[in-house]
């Protein structure tokens, strides 16, 4: 559950390759619900499943730019794809305050900062509210 926190602090080449291998195939495993609930960043409310939640969403939850860049280069996921709650990868990066990652994502044309989640909230709203 805390691997992302440690990886963000210091990411060796070996740890990066392990993270890419893990997240390349990660798509809504049971770990996701535990991660989000314990991270205290999301009220899971009535969600009975956390599928889909891609490895890209997970890397952006932690704000690990090297892993995010690797997943994007590998073409593993839709960079503007939605998760189980309708959130895009950009929304997770914004929601968790990863400014550098957000700036990097916004440089690409594939990311829509106005794409709403299932509740109508956009990544822009998360950035403005700081929530």
C-alpha cells in the first residue's frame, strides 16, 4: 500500500522497472479499493467495485512522474481514460496535489482538463478547491 510513497521519494531503475511491470497489468484489482479507502482521499460511498482503475491512474494517484512517463511511452492506457468514478488520470494527479505531474500532462493535447467525472467535477475544480 505504501510502495508509491517510497517510490516517489527515491526510484531506482530496478524499482521503476518493477513498478512498470506491476502497473502495466493493473486494472481494478482489490488493492485499489484498499489504497483509496486508506489514503483518505476519496469517499467510496456506494461503490461496490473499483473497476476500472488503471495502472496509470494508480501512478498518478502517487504522482510518480517517471512511472507515469514510462506507462505513457509504452502506450498501456488511454491517457484521458476514466476510472470507476469517471475520474481521469489528470483528475487524480490534481486531486492529490501533484503539480509537476499535472503540468506535464497538460502539455499534451490528449488530456482534457474539463472532462467531468460521474459527479460533474472536473480536474480544474480539484485544482481550484485544493481537494
